[in-house]
C-alpha cells in the first residue's frame, strides 16, 4: 500500500501538470496580422515534468533515509526498490529513444 500511495502521488502531480498545460496553453498567443509566431509549449511541459519527477525522487530518497533511521526497514527497502526499478525503466527508455 505504501508504494501504491507514492506512485499515485507521482501520477497525480504529472496529471495535474498535463491538465494545466492542456487547458492554458495557446500556441497562437503571440500571433498577429503580420506574422504567425508559435511558442514552444511542449518544451516547457517536458521541463516542468522533469523537475516534478526529480523533486519526487529526491523526496523519496529523503523519506527512505528517514525510514532507515526510524528502523522501518521494510518501507525503506520498498522505497529503494521503487527508485531502482523506476530509474532503470527511465534509463532503458532513454537509450531506446536515442
């Protein structure tokens, strides 16, 4: 249940970011009669998603250290396992994209 809550928090944060971007992003914001100028909202979405994910992983690392100090090793190893598996999945995806 501990991991389900943590994964749910990450999915909720990323879903809120996507919903905010979807409902507020206007690529034609700076267009006028003389020109067609687009802004790159996809790059901003990627950067914000990256920052949210990194802050989430940093929080999980801090929580893992706290759980080790409080002698709750099962939960700490669950966090460690989640971090290892998710970072391996991200690494595989990065290498497959390149």
